[in-house]
C-alpha cells in the first residue's frame, strides 16, 4: 500500500498564525496594561482638584468616578459619595462631562505598545528557544558544533592538560604504530623526500574498555593538532541523505583545519557490509558510500588522518578496509601482566596509596581485565578506603576491589543455613583440592563462602604465575576437572547434588566443546573446524558449520570428555578425603581463607 505523505503547509499559514497571536495579544493583554495606569485617590483629593479647577474630563459611573487632570494625561479614580451639588461644582470648575474616558495616547505610543512591542516579545522568545535548541544539539561549550544537516562533530581545542601517550599504559605495540602518525604530522617532509605516504585511515580494533578512544585522543595530544570526534551512530538519520551530508561537512571542515585528526568511534554503525537486500538501510548505505568517496578524494599531502574504532571488525564492508582507505589495522588487545601493572600504576597516581602495595600481585589477580576494569578496580579500592575511614588505600582494599568487580559486593543480608554453608564449603574446597592435586593447574589464591551480589554463594580464585598464551590439551582437561570438582565433592560427601554447580557445568561444557570443534583436540575429527567464532571481541559467539549427524557425534564426544574429567575429580577427592574434610571444616569456621593457608593445611 502506497504511503500518503501529509503535505507541507504554505508559509502564509504560519504568517496568519503570527498575526492572530498579535491580535489576541492586543485585545487581551494591552487593555489590561492600560487599565493599570489609572491612579486611585480619595474623595478629598477629588474635591480639592475640583475647587482648584484642575479637572479635565469627568465620567460618573454607578460605583466610581473617573476623571483626568487638566492636560488629560493622567486618569484618576475615586469612590462615589452622596454629594447633591457635585454636578454644579464640576460645571463651575470647567470640567467636561464624558460618557467614556479613553486614555489618550499618541499615535507613536499606540504603534509602539500595540504592534512593535508584541513583535519584539515574540522575536525574543523565538531567539531564546532556537539558542537553547542549538546548545542542546551542539554538545557543550568545550566543543564547536555544526547545525542540522551538518556533521555535529566535536572539535577539541589544544590544551596543556590533554591526553598524552604517557597517560596510556599497557598498549606498547599500539602506541608504537601510532607514534609514526604523530611524527608524520610534525615532519611530513621527511616522508615526502623518500616518496612515502602515511595511511589515509587507521582502524583501532579490540575488546570494549581497552582504550581505543583514549589512544586516538593521545595521538591528537602528542601531535598538537585539532581533533574531530564523532560517533558512527551520529551519522545515521531518519531521512535519507542527511548522513551523507554530515560526512561531506565533516571532511570539508577537516580539510580547512588540516593538519588534523578525524576520529569516528564505533564505525561499524555505518560501515557494515552492504548485503544488497530489498528493504535494507538506504540511509546507512548512502552514508557509507559518501565516506568511501571522501576517503578516495584525499590527496597525500592534506594532513588529514582518519582514525576509527570498532570491536566488530569482521562486520565491516571490504571496500572500507581495503588498502587506500583504512590501510592499517592496529590491534588494541587486553593487556598482559606487565601492561596490567603499568595501567594500575597510572591510575593509582590519582589516589593516595600505601607504600607497601604490591601492584604485581594485584595485576596477577586481575588476569583478563581490560584497562577500564582496572581503572574501576582502583576507584573501588579508594571508595572502600573512604568507607573504612582511612586516608589512603591499602593492599587489602585493592584485593577486595578485584572481587567486587568480578563477583560483586558482599551480601550482608544473605544468611545461609548451617547445612547450606557446609555444602558450599565442601563445594569450594572440592574445586581448590582438585586444582592443587593436578600438576598443570593454576595455584589457589583465595577461597571464600561469603555470598556476593552476582549470585555466587562462594568462589575459588586461581591466579596464574605469569603470562599464559597457549594451553595444552592436558591443561584444558585439568581445567575441566577443576570445574567439576565442586559437584564431585557434593557427591563424595553428601551423596546428593545441588544447583550450585550450574555455572561450573556451563564453563566445563564450553571448554570441552571448544576442544573438539575449534582446537582440533579430537582423534575422530582431527584438524577439522566444526565451529566458527563470531564477534571475537564481544563474547565470541559460535555457530556450528556441520551436518546434523556430525553435530550428534560432537555432542556425544563432549559428554564423554566432561564425564571422564568428572570421574577423575571424584577419584582425586576420594583419595584425599581426610584433607577434604579438614579443609572444608576450616573454611566453614573462617568463611574466607587465603591460598597460603590452604596449601599449609594440605601439605601438613
């Protein structure tokens, strides 16, 4: 069914509305303003003015008397009194009797009050409203904004307090790649002499929170050039063509301010692959086409560098990532042990920290954390120190803040029954004991049965000694056995199972399936990939690429693998039943124990 669009109203329609508003203003508001000019006086004043022949025009009404001065410039009002000789005295005083006193004003004053003043009021209101709308769309006073149909990009001015490379830690490889861009903006002739040209576009890819936006700002801060910042979603408008117009305006202004840096955050919002399907997003595709055209239009000496960030590089259009557009891809990965320690030290400069804090230990405990999460850990530690009425942050605050970020705050009102507390203690010791008895498992750092706001009734923290990039088949199998250790302890001690192992089951199954479908650790399927990983930086969702028959075989293999490691965990616990009981009782009494306490009891 064809859509019928509502026709636009002619300009005369709006002029008629304005005139109508002016007429309403004149007939309702202005008479009220005029009435307020009448001066109230007592009857004695009226008599005195009559005797002194100071009365001009008089109007006697039912309940009041209106009169003017001799010049008819001021209107007075007084109450009506019983006075039979009033008319005679007024006549003798030279007063003029009138049925209606109208305030006499000059033609100029009438024009001013009845037309010019209302127009000024309406124009002023319109200016104020338009200014507020522009301010709301512009993004504040620290950035310049561009109006409707334009880029709305924020142009950050140079500042001595801007972000530098020294403020970005843990991404040495990325900084090394971007340092070359800074050098080119400072010394372009050095590259032109040899015939080299800088990449037109640089794509920063990595998981959320790793500092892609901060790196882009650091490049602008080091180069001391204007920095245009805009999100990809800001280009996409409801009306087709608006996004392309914004792209043109953005690049026009970038060329005017060259050398400069244009940063497009979350570029996947406009840079997705064009599928050509009917009913697709025409606005997004037109915006992408305009972006491709503008990047092709750059000459080598314009001094405009395009930086873009995304955590979904596989979804970008090939025309956008080909050489000549985004020539260089800079991975911004999760920091390693050394990088985490550097990031912690950078953020720790903002707070007061005790002298004996071991940042290496904190970095080891925060394995897999991004830069944003590490900053959050430092902030949570400072907040905990304030809650405990201390003026500085301690090692204990930092360690507790890691648990807050991972598992949430301690639940003060969650009171477990003695039976549940005992079961949770055996469950967590089961994990730790199986991990400790396997040669390739990470050492235990902490065990607790204090409930957390994430829903966990307890957890066992394992910490790797150093950087760990590869895992052998034996290590993965040991990890699966560790996941099953909690449920195995419940079976060995109580002969029953609980719902507390739901997350363990999920993690063990995920690892076992990855061994067979992704890592080629199955004799039957050898090195055949049965599963593909999508959005590796956003959780790594997987999709099977095999027949239903093969999928059934995979399911059987996963069950066999998890079951084998489950039996292995039960065997370890039954062989160490005495230590299992001793450690569980100790944890039940203390609620939280360290890895050193655990190993001390285990090795006695």
